[in-house]
C-alpha cells in the first residue's frame, strides 16, 4: 500500500515539526503575527484595508489553515508529481508577490507623522472625489493626506468608494495569493516526510 495514500491526518500534521512544516506555519500565521507586532516592520507585510483589515487578517489565517488541510487531500498520486506541484504553487506565490508589489507601489502612500516620530501607509483609490478635485486640485496624494490626515473617513472623502474597493481588493487578493501559494508549497513539501512519522511512531 502506498505510504502517502495510507497516511492519516494526524500523521500529516505531526510532520509539520519538519522545516517545511515550520515554514508553512510561519506563512499561515503571518496575517495574525504581523497584526500583533505591527509597526514600522509591517509596512509591506499586510495591505492597509481600513475598517476591513481585522476581518481580512482573520479570514486569510483561516484560508491558510484550509490550504494545509486541502494539501492533505491532494496526497493521492503525489508520489510522482509532488516536485511539479510544489514548483507550480511556489511559482504562483512568486507571481502573486510581484503583482502585489506593483499594486503596492501604485496604491500605497506613506504619510509621516512627525509628532509621533513614525509613519503610516494608506491605501488610496485611482479616482478622486469632486471634493478632492475642488479643494486640492494641484495636490499630490501624499499632500492631501497630510492636509486632511491619514484617517479612514478622510480617505473616503478624498477618493471614490468604487476606486477604493477595487484597489483594496486587488491588494488583498494578490497578498492572499502570495501567502497561500507559499503555504501550499511548503504543506506539499511536508507530505513525503510523513512516511517517516508513520514508520517511527504514531
């Protein structure tokens, strides 16, 4: 009987003590850990999504757990194609990251806060509101945010709702693709190691 097809879910998750499993766990937990330790190191680790950020982080963490579970059910037939599957999911993650990076450069604006000696990143839209056009006709995005403040209600006042939703969804989806692609790749990498768990103990 094929070791991969006969392994149990318990054996599979016990194998996450390996390097591949630890890496999968780090990516899967990153939406929550960057929330707890957010600050200057968090600027590129999760896209600013305004009021939706908390639920978006929690949802991505759940999606990541779901991907590890899905990888367990992809095990049938992976004996021969596991390397190809890992490479494809890794390639998907890398492409998603470059898409995210391009979107980050397009829609993210850094706003320095001298009084707090820090800076925040704000997601802006691609279309300004009539209020912004009439009151800040020659202002850059950064200048408008400095004038009004980098707060969610001000962002919605300066950019149209539709453009903000599109920008934030694009950032979030590409970020999810990056994280979930790496989680899938490392979870698939755990599967060949599971046979050692089944051989040496349960």
